[in-house]
C-alpha cells in the first residue's frame, strides 16, 4: 500500500508502543518519516526493520520547545517539507488528588498536553497546505479515573486543543483530529498488565471484551493521516472497543486489595 507515497510525516514518542507501530505503518504506507523520542536506543532499533532511506530519527523531549522545533526543522531540511504530524508522546501516573505531588502533576501535564501543544505549534507553522495532524489522547479524555487526575486532565486538554487547532489551521486545508485509545498492551501500560484484575475489568467494561494491540491504533492514525479521511477534522475518534460506554476500573480499590502502592502507568 502506498497511499502516503510522497508525504513527509513527523511522529513523537516513536520508539515504542503506539508510536513504534505507527512509525512502521506510515513507512509501510509509503511515507518519509521523521521519528522523535527520548529513547535513542529504541529509535536506533527501528532502522533494521524499515527502509532507512525514508526514515530519519532524532532525540526529542517534547517538553523542551527547542527539541520539538528541531524535529520539525529536520523534516523540512531532510525531506523538503512536512505533510503529516503525529503528536503521540505521553505517559501517565497514579496519585489521589489530595496526595498528588505538584511536581508529578506538572510532569504529566507538560508531557501529555504541553508536548502536544508544541508539536502542533511548530508543525502547523511549516506544514504544507492540505496536511494532517493527529493527536493521541486517551479514553481518559472523556472517562474519569480515580487516581489519574493529571492524566485525565491532560488528555481532555489534548482533545480541546485539537479542536481549536482544527479551526485555526482549517483555512489552509490542514485537518486536525484526535484518537482516543482505550487499554493497549505496551511497555507503558506494563503496570496494568502485571495486575490481572485491572485487565479483566477493562475487558469486562468494553463491549468487544478485550484490549487493543498497538497496530490497531496505528491503523486508525494512518487513516486519519491519509486522504482517505479528507473531510474529517476536529474529530474525536474513540478506539477503545466501546469502553467509553462502561466505566473505568476502580484503581484504588484494586491496588488496596493487592497491597500495591503508588504505581506508575
């Protein structure tokens, strides 16, 4: 498939999980890809599995504006322009509101929301007309969870930021859409998968009765990046097996039952 042939794409958080699956999918679809992540070893491991003449990687901490600006500049200097940006980098955490350290709150907001803002800001400034920006939010953008106030707030912010971006960039034909995955099996969700009751509750609450693979999320992102979604903008696309119709697992109750304290997700 070559529906992205001739297109230049940028992706953050590209070295693992959804980002890695999306990087490979964009390459499979014919795009030239600039992949950024703080995990330089993970970035280096992408290359042997892909066509390296269409892939360039760079260390990028999305909480640092200069890193994001440099990643965007690399796309323009190396491939001659930018058509697609995937704002994927993010991470979660766990703390009840009344016990939430300010520093941890700020870390998650900076990574999950400010990082998306910086990616949209700098990509949108140089993107060619009729391009596509895809932001990665979460089921938690619309479904609250006890103990995940910072993450839920950041991901809800991503959804609204994307709608504003769609309004502002729309006159140039640039589309901005958000995907909202439910539970996906990645290294980042390893804590959840180490605790069977959490995974079981996710499966029970999703009408499809299971969790997702990174490839399933990547396929939707690639669709939104392509002209197959040419009249979609400001859309919020849930990829959660219908989990938004149910409830989020009661994390504090599960953690209390197993005596597990202050996990990082």
